[in-house]
């Protein structure tokens, strides 16, 4: 089981459950998360998304994808279409409010999942990281759209291009999340979820939808552009070097 689900009162608690892989996104985890969000929409009034172990979600399962590189793949635009975009769409279309309880690193696709939730409560020991530029790729899982809208263009470019960690104090100063101590994180997220669960669920969903549509860009268009661009970059030697260096735990050499 790669995603666990439990009800706590009127709140669905959805946990990414691949702790040995830092909750990286596999095909099974993606399907499990989409199913869990749908289930929460049927039986809960709010949903908390968190990770098991040390990480919230470290992004794509690169070791899983790497096997395909040896045989001429993977086809990243198809991977995004089948694995990553469905999770974002499920979150932004969820009929209940969603809260990310960011217990550890939220990197790559994990950052996209955290940003796709309505609200975030973040551990003082966690951090955000885009990570894609280190693989010679651009952000996906909705991150291009989310980062520009949350941070503004200049900050979004700086954060993604430098591939730096965004610490909790900066996250809080930017209004992206509330910060909690690690042992209090889930309790604080549940307290917030209980408050929302007591409110007008359908209005929360409508509020999210209208605010997204009021933004300058269309999320579906951004997702499609991410898919196409990522597919092109996924076929480059630079990306392969990024993948190899990550798995070999060395600094990538992009000079070639």
C-alpha cells in the first residue's frame, strides 16, 4: 500500500506511505492518491495530506524511471500525463478543502502537491525545493503555474534557477504555510481541518475554483505546456546526466 487513508471525525487523513523512498511518486502512489482524494470527496468534509517518515514527498521516483532510460525512455510527457497531472487535477477539483501537513522535504512533484492543496502547515524541520533544474528539467506537477502565482515571477525564477532550499521562515514570511514544531504538526493541521470541516464545504470548493479561474493564466494550459516541455527535455543528454549524477550521489556535469 503506497497511500493510507483513515477518517478522523469528519476529516480524511491521507498519508503518502513509501517512507523508504521518501514518499517519491510511483505509478501506484499516484493512482492511490487520486483514489483517496475521490474517497475523501465522498465521505469527508476536509482532507489532510501528509507523508510517512522523514519526508512529505521527495518528487518522482527517479530510480523507477531510470530503468526506462536504458531502453530509450522514459517518455516524460506521457509520465506527466498519466502520473503527475491527475494528482494535481484531483486536488484542485476536490469538493472538500485540502490541507498539506508538510512533515519533511517537499521537492519536485512533492512541492507541486503541497502547493496544489488549499492550505499548508509546515514542520519547522521541513523545506521546499524545486529540484528540477538539477536534472536539466523545468518544474512540473503544476509548479510553474503555482510558483508564479504564489511567489511572483522574479521570486519564482530565482527559486527555481538557483535550485536552493526554501526554509520554513521564508515560507511563512511569503504566506505559503503556517509553521509548527514537528511533534505538533499533525495536531495543528487537524485543528485547522476541523475548523474547515465545520464550514461550508461546497463554498470552499467554489471559492478555490473562482480564484484559480480569476488568475491570469489557465492551469490546464500550464499543465499541458509542462507536459510537452518536459517530454522534450526528458530526451536530452543533459537530463540523463542529471539522473545519473543524482543516483550516483555526485555533482552533475552539464558542460557537455
